[in-house]
């Protein structure tokens, strides 16, 4: 029987080198900025989902007799709610300087 061999790297990852030489306060600021950027991206995804939901709700609300009256009315209300929620999100992002 032959033994399995594996190569183990002893080189530290590049970010480990940076973390060791970077002042802690600088690292904290960098990580906070990275987190804010990721949060902006997440809000953009939420906005896109709201736009998709509004489009789908609009299609259902205009779907005619194929949909029950209660469903069409609920979909109409969802369109209006989506529009106001989207404007609210955009207003908050603009007001807080997270313009995207």
C-alpha cells in the first residue's frame, strides 16, 4: 500500500499580512465602509424585488375575470403600497447619503 501525500502551504493569506500591518482603527474604518457598501447593494436588491412585485401585482390586478375580485383588489392595493415603499426607501437612502 502507498501512503497519500498532501502539500500544506505555510504562506499566510494576503489579507492576514495586511491585517497584521494595518492599524486597528484603519482596519475598522475599512471594514465599516465595506459593510456599508454591502448594505447599499442589499437595499438595491430589495428595491429591485419591490419593482418586480409591483409589476406582478399590476398584472394580476389587470387580469380580468380570470382572477377573483378580492385577489384583483388586493393586487391593486399592493401596487400602490409597493410604489410608496420604494419611494420611502429611496428617500431614506438619499437622506442618509447612501445614494446609489
